[in-house]
C-alpha cells in the first residue's frame, strides 16, 4: 500500500470523524463537567442547601472558609475529603460553591471524570484562558491497582509545567484517608507494597486541607432527617426513620435524604 493511498485513507477517516465538541463559555455557568475532551456547562445546578447539612459543621465551615479565600483570589488549599460513603462529602463541595455564588462570589464548580485523569493537563490549558476561580471536583477517587495514576496526580498538585493553574483548586473525595489500595500482598504484588503505600500517602500529603467525614450515631441521623423534613414542612415519626436506616444497614446523610424523599412522595410533594 503506497504512502499516497494511506494518506487518502487517513484524510477520509478524519472527514468521517465528528469534530471535537467546543468547550462552554467559562464565565457563563455556575457549574461544568469535563469529559476528557471538552468542558460542558451544567444545565441545572441545584445542590442541597448549605444550612441543611447537619452533623458536619466543622467540616463544612472549614471547606467554606477555604473556598471563600479561593473565590477572593487569596491563598487556598487543595482539599481531600475522606470518610464513609453517604456522609456528605460530595454534597458539601457542591453546597459550599452554591452558597458563595448566592453571596455574589464568582466561583464555579467543574467536575472531572475520575477515568480521565490523564486528560487533566489538557483541561488546565483550557482553564488558563480565564481568570475565573474554579473548584475542580474529583469524586470518589481510589487507586486499587498500580501507582501510575497516583504519581501523575501528585505531579499535577506539586507544581511544574503541568500543574493546575493558580485560579483552580482540586477538591477530591475518597472513602480512604490515604488513598491506598484495599488489598496489598507482598507475595503476589511485583511492586513492594510498602512502596505502593508510600506513593499513595505522598499523594494524600499534597492536600493542604484534609477533612474527615465519619459514620454518625442514631441521634445525629435523626437530627439530619429533622432538618430536611422541617425545611419541607413534612411531619415524620423518628422511630420510622430509624427503622428505614436499619433496613438499609446504614445511618448517613444520604440515607436520611432518601427517607425524606419517601416522605415527600407519600405527601404528594415534588423535590
């Protein structure tokens, strides 16, 4: 096959391939998503109200203060939010950004797909076209195999030509404090497990602010349900709320919200 024929085939394939989607206006929307190719605006950004997040006062206040500094152009930390599932990590990130936007701060949330970590340098290049402060949100990060992604993300946090721009901060959630694999076997793993753990802990250490979200007790769970229910004008039986959590084997802010959704449905309300 001649070079000319190969060139014609390549040109034909390029014509058939759809052009990459253009990125959204970075100054127009309250929130965006990055899919590895383009930045897309979120049509409806309506997170849980900041004041309704209960049982995590210290964590949400620390995140709010850090984000307020970032929105004002002051020094601020990259943040690791770690802990049990359903305890409000993701909800807190979105609620904090929305609260500052309601106060008139021009800060935006940009969620990045966990599977697209390798594309983050390309995203950073696009963000350098604006001076608007961005919170780059990576939800449910965990490295169960290998250390390459951990090292790559660490290099993006620590500086250099590929580092995130000054007006962007990374907010990462994980169910593990040190973002280490669940299982390490010195006999089965060709990489020394101690080295793997050190790599993951070194990544965790790159975050200037680390906030732990812990499992809650029964009273804290009922308090969360109470806050949600009162905001919607819904009466409820605490014993039934406890039974709802017991049947699911978990007490968390997520389970509390699911119970309130059930209450709203019974009472003919839309959320």
